[in-house]
């Protein structure tokens, strides 16, 4: 029942506590003597011009797009892999058709040059 | 109160609050992060319903893939904040809020608060619930009874790849 | 135990939150995220019924909805990118050329 998930809850709790504590501890323990130059972006360098935000290239979108599609593919492969022996050859054929159709999409993506970096 | 009810109430509160925060933040990045929190709460709710595999997939696909894509696009476009919601509150917005509230009242009325109706028989989870959420059971059902929609999914994803590349590519040859 | 009404009402509240977001926000990406929220509240209903009825069809539906949501995210965000490239805006009030 739900009590059997307590170990997972503990791991999540430990992860959160570790993250929060280890970030804040250095702030707490370290000496703090701030002055204006120290807070500038480059303490001993050029002054920054314009904002730090700039537009990403659409190339990143293409990579994320392929990731999302093949992520879905892998999600469907988990239960197939677990039941591989029970499903036998029918399962194999079903999965092959699925992968071949998505491979067509992947080949289209390559041919279109969507994954080329320049 | 049973432990199930306490867990449910905590997760429900996180889900509703993060949903409301998501639609009220002016900055799209904050909205996206609150939506991820909402997905996490939903994954927890799936666990309370003994749907373990769905819960993991929820985090893998939604929080891990779809929201990454959304955040990429937000940074790709580098949007400024919308003007705060209060300034743009017009007659139309109050109207839409009213309509949404009425719809909520209607849905809750149809569900019924706690008694009566056909849902009365579903006061607790079926004894099969523990079995049907496992990866083994989902695998054996998905690839036997639901093969046809499964294969159609691949066509859908193919169409999505082709469509997205055609629309997002810089220059058409 | 928690009766199914609780899950259904939670799902209704989250769905209506998404509806309010779609109706009040003007940023196309945020509207898109609100649609994801609505899809997820429907998923919650499916999984709740699946658990309370002891029938796995609801969970199958959730997988296909997730695949549809991924396809929708890919195409929808590509539309947003194409829109921004042509009009330099994602505010849907500025995209009214088809409105008569």
C-alpha cells in the first residue's frame, strides 16, 4: 500500500535537504565582505554591455524535438521489453513496425538537415 | 483521517496551488516551472492510485521532455513579461471567470459531493488496482488488445516530426 | 480510503484552472501550457476510474494521450516559432488577421 513508498519519500527528502543545506551552508559559513567591484559581473575585466538574455538558435529546438519524439518511442519500449518473452514473435513484429515508421521520420529529419549544426 | 486521505490532500493542495500560480505569473519561465511542480503532484496522485508506471512516465515525458521543449521555446523567443494581469482585467476577463466558475459548479454538481448517484459504489479502489498498474500487466495488455492504436501512435509521431520540421525550419528550399 | 469523488473534483478544479488560463492570458506559450494542464486533469480522471473500476483501459488511454500531447507540443511550438518569425509577437491579440 501507500506506506511502501516511504523509502522513496525519504530519498526525495534527503535530496531536497542536501541541496538546500549545502547551498546555504557555504553562504552561512563563508565570510561576507561585499563591495561594489566584487558584485560586478567580471571583477577584474571589462564592464558588461547589453543584457545577458539573448535569443537561442532554432537548432536547439530541433534537437529537443527529436528528443521528445524518441522519448515517447522509448516509453512504449519499456513495457514491451519487460514482457518480451511472453509476447513472442507477434510483439516483435508489432514493435518492428512501430520502430520502422519512426525511423522514416528520423531519416526525413536527417535528409532535411534539421540536425546539422551550421 | 487515514494516511491515504492525508497524502491525497497534500498532493491535491500542491496541484491546485501550482496550477493557480501557473496561470497568474507574468513571466512565462515561472509559469513553466510551476507547471512542472503540478506534474510532480500529479505523479504523486498516480502513485496513490497504484498506477506506478503512469507516474514514472508522467515525470519522464511531461516534466522531462515536453516542458524542456516549452522552456527551450521560451528562451528561443526571449519574451518579456506580459503586462501584469490586473491592468488587463477587462469586462471580458470577469465574464470568462464567471463562466468558468459556473462550469465548475456544474461539474461538481454532476459528480455530487460525497453521496448518491452511480459513483456510490466506488468508495474504495478495486482490489485489482494493485495489479493493473504494474509494467508487466501494461505490457501484456498494450501489445495484445491495444495494438491498433499503438501502431497509429507511430504514424501520429511521424506526422508530428514532419510537420514541426517543415514549420520551424528557417528557409524553405 | 479516499472516495473517487475527491479525485474527480480535484480534476475538475484543475481543468477549470486551465480554462481560466486560456481565457485570460494572451501569451501563446502560456495558453499552450494551460492546455497541457487541462489534458493532465483529464488523465487524472482516467487513472482514477481505472483504479476504482479495476479496469486497465483508462491507463492505456493515458499513454495515448501522452503521445498526442508530445505530438501537440512539437507541432504547436513549431507554430509559435513560425508565428514569431513572421510577426515578431506571440500575443494572440496581435494575431487577428483571420478575424473578420
